[in-house]
C-alpha cells in the first residue's frame, strides 16, 4: 500500500509488534509518530525515514491529547491511528 506522506501515530511503536508496524509504515512512505511510555533505544528507520517519539501513557487521557497535538504540530495533520499499546 502507498502511505506516501501520510501521518501515522503508532502507540507502543518502539518495540515488538509495534516496531514492526512502525517500520512497515515508514517503508510505505509515511511519517510516523511513536507514542509510548519509553523511547526506543534506536528509533525505527526505513526508506530513509525515521520515526519520531513523544512520551505518552495511553491510560492518561491528557497525555493522549498531548500526543495528538504534538503530531499535528510537527506534521500538520493525522491520517492514521494504530492503537497497539496495552494499558
């Protein structure tokens, strides 16, 4: 699929299945914001794109709002949300 220049949030996107999801979106041309409790040791990269991280505990509504706000601030919009993180 072509996600060229789409903006994606992946919760829990820094490790495990979430990291794989993040890398797939990057490879498809998307801009990806990882929202999670801890930053990945190395940011996911693919197709010369690197995911951006912002801290977020998905159990805290205010942090979820802040994550979306930061994504829109950096990329101008939000096209796709992947709710991968537990809670």
